[in-house]
């Protein structure tokens, strides 16, 4: 919710923040695009009469969006990109700078995903089977590019409890013409022998090459390593978490307990604790390649690319 001292925000921004918090809008890249567009809407619909008031409203908009989901770093990276380019000595000039930055950001996201897809597709051979976890537009871009290259690819899709985002993956793969086998999460190990690549996305990538992704990714990666199945992570550089360059850890989002068990079922079971972490961290030693729009990298070398992109730390223009 908005801090009571914060300026009022437009309906479109409030609706976007709510949609991200409830996961109606989800997936790290999609969240980033929606956040940038919401900032543009806020800039267009401003009733600020001074440049100071405009800047304060935009910072409040940034804080409202920032607070929605803590783990996907694409969200603060989107805010950083757009608010960091807010510039001008009049309100109309400031408005234009935000709208233009949001447009440029969204274009960059689309381009980056296409470029990443081409890189990832080169790792897939004709006849390969991938195993997916959750739903990642970056991961699916790799399969789509491989299909466009004329390769036959099939998929074993984990349903991904508790929210079953695997169903979205299954539907989108079918739309590409990819044969899909849906399995429960706990069946993954049984099928790893039939799989050529584990292919997942990421919500954040840490400076040490650790991959923060949907809960269950780390167990899948450990099992895949034991079976000798390569693990490929598709993640645009917008997923790189700049705070991890200075020793911070990535906060893992804990979601509502009712996603696991309804109140009725819970009452029936008896007095239990329930925990619902949305993400986990896969250590870099279990990851074979991180595929980005700038090429593929072993996880250990990600820190070099991160320093090039962010320097040693990253500003938080929504806090200034
Ligand atoms: P793209 C999702 O999280 C999944 O963990 C997925 O791997 C990741 O976002 C990246 O998605 P959630 O929003 O950016 O479903 O690749 O909690 O689309």
C-alpha cells in the first residue's frame, strides 16, 4: 500500500502494482515491461504543477511498484532505467523524458529476448528434449528460435506447484508445435534420463553466478547434475542483481499459505505450520551455462559482465 505521506498515484499505476502483487502479471520480463509502462502512464496523467512535485510523484510511483514483489530484480532494474533518465527543467519535459525512457526500455527488452533466444537455440540440437520448470518467456524464446531454425524439439514440462505455471508453458509450447509431456514436479528425476537439457529462466542472477528461480529449480539442478544432464539458464541481463556485487543477498519472496492449502483443508488437517517460499537459489556449480542477449556465459564469469553493466553499485532513484 502507498505510504500516507506519498502523493496520490494514477489508477493505471495502482492497477499495475496490484496485478504484479497478485501475480496476474507475472514472469520477471513481463513484470519489468509492465512497471515501465505504468511509470509512463503516471507521467502522462500527472497533475503535478511543479517539477519538484512531478519528481516526488514519480519516486512515489517507483516505491509503490518496488514494494510489490521482492525477488525479481527486473522490477527495480526497470525503475532504475526509467527514473534514472527522468530529466528536464519543465513538467512537460520531465513527462516526455519518462515516456521516452519507458518506450526505449520496452523495446530493449523485446530485442534482448529475441537475441537471447538465438543464442539459446544454438545450444539445442535437432531432436533434443528439454525439461522445463515454471514458465519463463526467456526460456521459451530459446525453444521458439530453435523451432524457427527448423529443429524438432520436444518438452517434458513440470507442472510447478503451487501455482502450476507449467500449464502456461505447456500451452505456449503447443502453440509452437512442440510435443509436450506434462509431469508432476516429483516425477522430474524419473524422466531426466530422457532429457538433453534442463532449460529454466531466472528471476535474479547473483554476482557469484547463483540463479534465483522458482522454488524447485535447485533440486532439479542437483538431480540433473547427478544424471549428467546439462542445465541451461535463459536470463536477460536485466535479471542481474546489482546489489549482490556489494555483498547483499537476494530476498526470497514468501507467498500466502493459502496457495498450498485451503483454509478448509488446513482446519481438517489440524494445527500445522505452512511455509510457501516462491523461489530458491541454485549454486553456480550446478549450472552449465547462463544464456543472455550478450552471449552465453559460465556462471562464474557473470560477475565481470555485471561490473561492466552496473559498475560497483546501483542507484535507487525511487529513494532519493
Ligand atoms: P521470464 C517466474 O516467476 C519464474 O520463476 C520464471 O522462471 C521467471 O519468472 C522468469 O520469467 P513468477 O513470476 O522473465 O512466476 O523469463 O513467480 O518470463
